[in-house]
């Protein structure tokens, strides 16, 4: 009788175990890829074709992009993928010298551009599905450190094709190598939202040690540093926020005002002693959306010696192709001067973009059609970023 009962239980438990295993495998391997594919679309798939003039110019450029959220999605960036916007092979195809990899630690559910609180979090499930460290499930600073470790690991396994930058000397050495080998890319870490500090200034030191050199103050909700353009109160710098800005700039970390409320932007510009960046944004002059910069804000960033990174997604440029990106860049250039604009794609930022990173030559061609000189294109596509990093890091 006992053997019969055990056999019956096994008959019942076996299919249940198989079902649970399939559910786990789907959650662990299928769901993250599906989410990444669904959230990060492109309007035009490769291969990309441009004129001979644009192609020749593009291959001669030093290209740097100020913002991509690629580390969030758990893809091996050393391998070419049909998912998302960036990986190392496509960076090389696009002739990119320097890519800033931003780290996202928390986003609210029902995310929107107008009003979000900090009571919910989408990243926990994503972290579980991708198998992040257990510490990262309950700590935002650990999430930042985990993603930083991932980028370090990719660099270690890249056979020298991906080189992490932590100082101006690192960047100088990288470009010395790149003179003889264009199949290498530099990466730099940026934090998207100072809520990852968890209210502790010592966590900023830990993130600096892990390689972070750009500090975004806010993301989609207000935090204990200051107000977000998408938060509830949209206030300015807190007292803790002032300490964070001063401490970061004393360590030569660049402050990033992307997603910042108008009051926060104003407060930081008033106390900043170093250049600031807005790594990925649009401008109200061509696309009047809530987080896009006004003319006064563009001028304020330029006066610090900083950069405005022109984004590629629809609510940044009010469009879906390279022409609208070039038009936004043209407007910002006329306000701030060519020395203060840069690429700020927001690749892999849960947005739809006109092309992936391998298709940047389409933008080079659009800039030529928009009337940019070759000198201006060289500055916008990367020269300005390289100059700022060499002076500021």
C-alpha cells in the first residue's frame, strides 16, 4: 500500500516539477530577453546605407555618446545581438570611440513623464529574472555596484576591445592605442539617480571607487537629493543634495542634470564649480515636452563649460528619424554654441530610436544635410565629450 501511495505521489509531483522548472526557465531566460526586445525598438534595422561623402566623414570621426542604459538588460554586450541598441560589435561597426554606460537602480511602476512617486519599483523583478546578487534585491547602492561589476567583467573578458575609463590618463592612453586599432571601445560609468546613495555620502565614495565618474541626481521620481522633472513636488536641491554635489565635484565627478526639475537645475547651476552635463535630453525649441530644456537652461549649462546631450527618442525630438535629431542639435548649437552640444542617445533606455548604434552614420549624413560643417560635426559627434573628459576627470 505504501509503495502504491508513493508511486501515485511521484506521478503527480513529476509533472508539477517539470512545470515549475519550465516556469523558472522562462522567467530566468525568456522573459528578460522579451522585455528588452519589447522596450528597446528601432525604427530602421541594419544594414544602414549613406552617401560616400557621409561614410568617409563618419569613419574619420571620434565618436562619443553620453548615455546608454545597456547594462540594465542582462545581455552579454561582448556578443552581437538582434535585441536592443548596443553591444561591442555594433559599437565597433558604428566607429564609436567612447560610450558612457549609465546604471539604473529603480523605476516606478506605471511610469509616466508627469508625476511619479517612489513607492513602487520595476527593477526588483528584472533583477530576480536576471539573477543579480541577493544584496542587490534590497539595496539600490548594491544594484549600482552589481552593474558596475558586470561592466568590469565584460572589459576583462573582451581581449582588450573594451577598456574602462576612470581618469584623463586612462583616456589619453586609450586614444594612443586607438591610433593603430579602431576595433577598441572605451567605456565610462554613470549613475542615473542619486537615490542609489541611499542617503549616505559614503556610498558616493564606494561608487567612485567602482568607477563611476558621472552622477545623475534624479531619475523618474523625487529623491533625498532633489526634485525630478517627473516627480510629485519637483523641488530643488536639499541640504543633503548640496553636500552630494560639492563632494562629487571635489572628486571630479561630473554632475548630470538629466531628468532634473527646473528648480533643481537652477539650484545646481548656482552652486556648481565644475562643468555640468545634461547627458540625454531634448530642447523645447524643437520639441516642447516637459523634461526638454528651455533656452535659458541650455545657456546656463553652457556657461559652466558643460554639455547638452541631444537624445534620439520621440519625446526628445518629436520625431522618429535622424533628421529630427539633427534639427534639435542645430537649435541647441544656435543657443549655446557648437562647443556645448553632444550625442546623448539614450540607447537601450526603454525607448524606440531611429537606428541602433551601428547606424550612427545616418546621423552624420543628416547633419551634413542640415548644414553643419565638417568641423562642427567632429565636435558634436564626440570631440566635445573627449575634451570635457580630458579636462574634468
